[in-house]
C-alpha cells in the first residue's frame, strides 16, 4: 500500500520538526517532499534469504 502522506525533504535543515503534507512541495519552505513511510524491505539485505527460509520453516 502506497502512503499518500509525505514529509518535507529538507525538514532537518529548515524546520524544528517534520512537516507533513499531501502535496509534492512543502507548504512552509517550498522544498520537495519524500514518502514518509519506511521501505518495506532492503533488496540488498544479505540475510533476507535466510530470514525468509526460517519464516517458511516456522509456518510448517
């Protein structure tokens, strides 16, 4: 599921706290926005294969 909530890409430099919006630019400073949701997984995870295999074994 894609998140519609976005956060100012420059909030660490320009704001005291994160500024959230639904638009493509920050309403306060005009900087571009980023998706506020964390990535669901890291494709370069070196242990991902083992973790998924362990999960399959635990399910039965």
